[in-house]
C-alpha cells in the first residue's frame, strides 16, 4: 500500500488522527485492533464532519477495522485497503 499512497503518518492517538480527518488535515485513517474507547468518539466526530466511516464491509468501525476517509477518496481507498489485505 505504501507505493500507492503519498505518505503514512501517525499522530500518536487514534482519537487525534480521526479528528484530523474530520478537520481535513489528513485524508484518511485505517487501523486494526483499536478498542471502542480508542475509536468511538473520533469516528463520531469524523462522521458528523462528513467523512466516510466504516469497519469491515457493511459494518460499523470496530476492533477488527476502523476506516475513516475524506468523502472524495473514501471509495477508492476502501478498495485499496481490501486489495492490500488490511
């Protein structure tokens, strides 16, 4: 996946990363293994800001997958995440 995206970054806390997507400072956030307390509030903020928010295909964000992306790239990035096996 690294060869298909411009940059990978991490601010240090999932909640901050998700809010950065909501604010438009970063384009997307994808991670596995987040506990509900790590993603719930940030995912809500991002969803309210209009970001694409989901977990595994057809599911809400969860410990198995948290995916948050700007609406303009959400569909293409979701496809890339599936192709990369993330």
